[in-house]
C-alpha cells in the first residue's frame, strides 16, 4: 500500500502493541456496556461456554490494567 510517494504506508495493524491496546480497550468498553445494561456475557472457561451474570463481570478500572493483562 502506498500514498503515491513510492514509500509503503504504515498501518496501525503493523504495530502489535497498538492492536493489543485497542482490542483491550474495546473489550473493556463492551464489558462495561453489558454490566451497566444488566446483561450477562458469554465467556470460554475450561473448555466450555459460561454465562457470567452482570454483577460478576470484572472490568479493569484503567487502560494500563487492561493492556497489561491482555494475552501476548
């Protein structure tokens, strides 16, 4: 992909740390939305789908916490 100057354009997808950070933030926001609305979420635990009630949904308080626990 180029911008017409012959140089390859960089993409946010080329930076795995940035992709992980953005993904972690999106998951955090989705969990907060579910928790606030009183909706459960489905997760994968020990080889099974488990429904987590809204009062048991764990949401990290800040971006650093969410990003530090993201899978690498």
